[in-house]
C-alpha cells in the first residue's frame, strides 16, 4: 500500500512538472547551472573511477586467461565490451546516484524544510517545474556525456595498465580493440545512461521534494534516494539487457 | 481586502479550523493570534492557498480564491508577498539575487532598472551594503529584512507575515514591526500577520483575530483588547505578571482620566 502511494505521488510529481515556464531565460540559466553542478561536480570522480576500472579489469582478465590457446588481444576485447556494455554506464551511474542523487535530495529537502519551496509557490512559480525539470534535463545531457567519457577512459586505463606491466603489447591491444567491434554496444551504453540519468534525478528529487520534518528526515531522504536509485538502476540494467541484447 | 467566509480545515479526524469568518482590510495590519496549536499557521496557509480549505471561501478583492483556475491563481499570487518565519531566503543566491528573483521571473526590466529597484527596497528596510552577501553571512534580523524586501519588491497588494519576530531580540522585533506597519500604510497593503508577540499585538494590531482550538474566539483591535472580558484571551495576552501589571496600570490611568 505504501509502495503504491509512493508510485502515485512520484507520477503525480512528474505530471506536475510539465507546465509552461514562467520565464524561459531564468529557467535556461537554472538548466546551465545544473549542467555545471551535475557535470563538472562529478567529473573528477568519474575520471578516477574509470581509469582504475580499466586498469583493474586488464590485470584481472590477464590473471584469469591462463590458456595459451587464447590470444592476448582478447584481453582488450573484454575490456572494450565490458566497459561499453556494463562498467561505464552502470558502475558510473551507481556512483553518480551517490554523488548527484544525495546532493539533489538533500538540496530539495533543505529547501522544503526551510520553506523555500513554499516561497516559490507563493510567488506564483511552479516549484516542480522550476526545481526538478532543469535537473532532469541537465542530467539527460551531462550523464550520457560522462558515461561516454568514462568508456574511453576505462579503455585507456586498461591500455596503460596492460602495456606498462607487459601483460599485453601495444599492437595486441589495438588489434583487440578493433576486432569484432559493434557500434551498437556504444549505443546500448548510451541508452542505459539516459535511463539511469532519469532514475537518479527523478527519484532523488521525489524523496527530497517530499521531505517532512527536520534535518534528520533530510538525511534519511538522502540515504533512501540513493538506495532506491541504485536498486532501480540494477533492475533497469537487467531489463534493458534482456530487452535489447537477447536474440 | 480579503474576506474569509466560514472556512474549515481538518487533518484526518482532527478539526484544525472550524467555521472561521473574518475580514482583513487594506491599509491595516491585521493580526492572527492564539496559543500554539490553535490553528494560526493552518489558517494562514489556507489564506495563501498552500492548503485547500475543506469548506468555506476566501475572497481576494471579491474574487473566490478557491474557484480560480491555475492562471488566475498564479496572477493573484504575484500580488502576494510573504515573509516566512525562517525567512526562506534562497541559500545559493546573494541578498541582491534573492530580491531580484521575482523581478527576473515576472518582469522584463533591464538589469539596471532591477538593480535600482533592489536598492530602493533594501534602503526601505534600512539595509545597505549587504547586496553581495549570502544569507549564511547575515544575522537573523537582517535575513528578516531581506525577506521583507523580497516580499515587497513587486509592490504586492497583500502581505502575509508568519511570526515575523520569532528568534529576534526585542529591539530588532520592534524594528521589524515598525517596518511592516509603515510599509502597510504607505502602500495601502492588506497585511496579515501571524504572531505570538505581545508587543506586536499592542503596538501594531489595527485588527486582531484571536483563535482558540480552531475557532474564532474574539475579534477587535489593540485598544479593545485591554478591556476584553474574554477569559481565554486575557489568559493568553496577560499571561505574564509584567503584562498583568501593565494592564492594571493602564486601567488605573483610564479610571483617573474619567474621574
């Protein structure tokens, strides 16, 4: 029953978000502000995670491929495909659910508790449109961009770790990268990034926007939003894989 | 003018407001007073449309607020200024940006005109050289003044103040009360103030509505309140010995004058 009430209120919030902006220029400014907050604010963590994901995957794949019958370039293929299909979209978005999601939930929660949302409503501004819509739109631009950046950095991290430790040669790595390359894998990763971007921002906005109480509740909303976002990301991850990758 | 006709509001089984009717005139400071839990905040939230009343009607200059469509409601809200208990300033914006926000949103003025208007209202609330400061860098009294400046920047017809003196020292409270009264008279605004502060009641109460357990118990002004025979109101207003003594002294002086 509580779950149904949450789903209903979540859908109501999304529905209430679609209203004509009072002033496009102010909304545009807010959109770019959110792009900066979500994108630049999370870029360094994405860069670090991606480089190490690639490096660790290379070392661990090489450790497991002990058969002399398996060519070395397979290591590069595994890094490429696992990065495009899973590591970059899913792991990066789970991290972003923590970084961006908790920030959105606590920001909106604080605005609710300190009556800033009421202040917007009394001014005649649709608070859902003004506060939530720019965040979701910004995430649609920024999160897929971060995921694309992560895809290339993961491969590069793998390349650096592989060649510097002598696990794989430069030529073998390049051979693996281009062998049986499917553009759809990148497209699939980007589809996942769009889906996860929507989950991260809308779920955290829902929990933040509907906070009731004080600072304790803001903390709870922030934690709940991260947990729910992560679980939904994993559900969506499986759903998209089953839908788009099974023949 | 705001006219309230028989409004009621319940949360579950709990009746918070029961059949409250009153009228708030323009150019007057109208106070809603009552003990904690008497329904003051809910009443104010119903007036400004944050809560929908279960029954009754609220008329803004004769137009029923509850029956307005979204567009008309937005239009009327642009004529409303509100000073919140906790100021409700936007943390991420400077003082200037906070006050300029309604101008950015609803006017097409140039940045120079908007700055001029911001400086005008800041001067009106006696706050200068605070434009570039963030809310976290200013005191509680300054926050209230910035919030008041933001509330009046669009020249509202209606001004609502939710406990404007809470958390302020007595001297700053008087300054805020004086500002609210002056701004109300200067611009002929219909001002509604939700308060606990007895100084405000006695100094600024042009019209007072006393609520008790969701019912309107008494209505009058700051002169009538001294002579009220309503026991609950007297218990509330003259709760402290100091206020009891002040009332006794006032009555004594009035008796002397009559003699």
